[in-house]
């Protein structure tokens, strides 16, 4: 029973990582940008839901909707102001800008809400599911997180594979120049991608704070880094890869805490990532893409 309890906890945590990683992989897969401010958008989503339910007295579902709307708009604003001017800039410039945006969001939250941790009230209520005569307890937050992760992954795969906007996203991912020549608005497509990724970050932020009910300006930093690790683990740019990477990362972290050391659990997670990338550099489901350099294919 102990093993199964840890496994369920790992899948629950991994589902939250997977939702965040799906946002990372969408942005990288389409725009070829690493949005390291993504973790702080998670924090903004948590604060929006907290303010709606605590200060305004709104029901939980309205708090979630507000968080998604605000984070979606924030993602578009960040893309237009910080990343769009750097569309043709070196990747290092984009990376430094992303770190700057991350610190800006953290310090803005620090000024608005202070550094004092807030106690987040879970948006998911109800008694835990009891199995095996009460030996296994599965919380409603766990069930909602797992269900939301699966639904989001399936919806994203259908969206990118079947819809007109999804087709445009895949075209921009392959070749921005050719996509523009075919009449696709590249800027709008990238903005939509950021909007979707930021909306997912809001959902992940609400679920994360519901499962671990402490909210502060740095809440999204470490989960954001771990979710990026999950995206790389599964193969960044791959939607199923982000899902699998997130789930595996959550399971590894929980089992490392339970059976090895709580202090070393994060180190073990990143060590596993290093081993995987040494064996399979493109991640579990990543595809190797050849690059042309001075006429030669490498």
C-alpha cells in the first residue's frame, strides 16, 4: 500500500509538471524560444485565483477562469513586448530577456503581495477516495490533476493535428518564412501559442497551490525549472513527450523523497535527466533534426 500511495502521489505531482511542460513544449515547438518566465506565470495564476476567492469572495471556478484569462493576456503581452522584437536575434539574447522577464514578474508580485506566504484554499473540495479498506486515500485534487492533464494533452494533440490554427502552428514550426509566403500570419500564430501556454500555466498554478497550499512570489520558480526538465526529458517540442516526461519526473521525485532522501530528491531528478540525455540526447520521444551548416549536413 505504501508503494501504491507513493505512486499515486508521483503521478499527481507529475501531472502538474506535465501541464506546465506542455506550455514549454508548445512555445518551443512553434516559436523555437525557451520562455523561462513561464514558471512565474504559474505564480501569477495562483495569485489571481487567491485574490478572487479570498478577497472578492468569488466561487472557486470563477477564480480559475479569472486566472486563465489574466495569464493568457499576460502571455500575449510578454510575447509582444519582450520576445517579438527579438524574433531574429541570437538565442542568447532571447534567453537573457526571458530571465529578465522572470525577475520582473517575481519582483512585481513581491511589491504587490509582499514576501509573506499566503495560505491557498484548494479549489477542489470533497472527501478523499478511500480504497482497500481505507489503506489508500486518493484526494480529489489528485484525481482532478490527473484528469486535467490527460484531457489537456488529448485536446492539444487534436487541436494541433486537426484545426486550421493548429495546421498553421505546425507550418510555422517547420519554416516561418515558407509559412508566411503561404499566407499564414506568423506573428498572430506565435501569439496564440504563447496565449495557450500561459493559459495552461494558470491551470497548473491553481492545481499546484491546491495540492501544496502555500503561495509566494517564488512559488513557480522551481516547478517551472522541473517542468522544463520534464519537457527536455520527454523530448522538447513533443506533446506526448512532455506528458510522459512530466509523469516520470513526478514519480521519480516522490520515490526519491520516500526511499532515498528528501534533501537529495531534486539532485536525483536532475541526475536522471543527465543520464537519459547521455543515452538519448533528443529526449525519450524527441526527433533528431539535421542542421545545415555551410552546405554540410550534420
